[in-house]
């Protein structure tokens, strides 16, 4: 659902640029293809932060087209996406979530901050408070 297809761009300049059709805010690059795909995770997380700043829902990933690579996001990032999108669906603000959970504003901000390494348990508790259950699956790489 949130494994985003990306397009790698190379030209006569050194390095590989990364864009994503689903996330036009993504701006990432690397020295080679492997590095560019690793850096794309950070780039996507930075792009997701823009959605939070602008109070917009985060779009799901589309099906990859031929020639596109896919960036698999960490479980914590996906859980934060689900938390943010649930807040957007319910027209809730971070302050509403803080009141619901009985936590300080700083703690609530971190739950949907893609550049902060929250504990997955805290995000899971927030999802539970909103009537959602976090489920993790493992599949072949």
C-alpha cells in the first residue's frame, strides 16, 4: 500500500536522481542506483513531512510501471502514515490526538513526524485509541 514506485534519472552528470509519480514533493539522489534507492527512503520521509505540514492526506502508492523501481518503507513509517491518514479522515488535529491520549503536544507531534524515530509501540497505542489495529506481515524479499 505504501511501497512507492520511483523513477531513476541519469544523465551526463554524476549521480542518479529519484522522483516518484505518487509523491511529486520527492527530491532525492544518490551516487549510483543502490545509493539512490537507499537515499529515496529519507527523501520520501521528508516529502511525507510536507503532507503533515500542509494537513493533507498521504496518497497510497500506485502499481509500478515497467522500468520503475519500488521503495519499501520501514514499518514505523508505514504506521505513521496510517496514523496521519486516520487523523485526516476524522478531521482531527494533532492537538485532538494529544487530548485523546493524555500526552503533551511535543509527544503528539513526534507521533506523526517522519523524521523522528518514535517507538512503534507509541504509534500502535495511538492507532488503538482511534479504533485501528496495527498488523505486521512478513513476505519474501
